[in-house]
């Protein structure tokens, strides 16, 4: 399996400016197509979380960085999970995108605590 392709969101994570924001855009179709039922978010989101952790761990070893900027699968999965309790209307898709990006950039307490988790969980959990 091409873990780098997955971790970088089909290489969108290599964007020079705002790779996290660009990567989060991949979560929009997921939310639109599958976010209308909470159980679908869980059914797809849990395996996606595990895939994100595995691919993030690969990138951690490859880059030797604590949280490589090119890894955007965490943003994709985290944004998708934001639709666990909200309906994916156009208004909510845009609002969730904006709120998600602000929280991802600022990492306020207690979100910042999740970065301390080991390996790929530390990369992914703070976005979920």
C-alpha cells in the first residue's frame, strides 16, 4: 500500500502554502456524501482513523519529524468526524470547515493534549 499517497491526501499535503487547509478540502466530499447519518460517519470514520494512524506512522519514520506538515490525512478524517452530530448542509459544510481550521491551527487546550499521544495517534487524534 502506498502510505505516503494516503498520508498526504493524494499528495495535496505537499502544497507549498496551507497544506492542511488544502488537505481538509478532501474531507468535504466525504462529509457531503456520508455525513448525513451518524452511524455512517462512525462506520467509515473508525477505519479511516486507523488508516490515518498507520499512514502517519509511516511518514513519521520517513521524515523523522514529530508532525510532518505534509501529512493531511488527519485533517481529512478530523473534518469528516465533525459531521457526527451535524447535518452536512452547505452552510454547515462551510462553517465546520472554518471552525475546524481555526481549531486545528490554534490547538487550544484540551485539544493540544492529544498531540502527546504516541506515534501516529499523536498526529491524528488532535484533529479528531
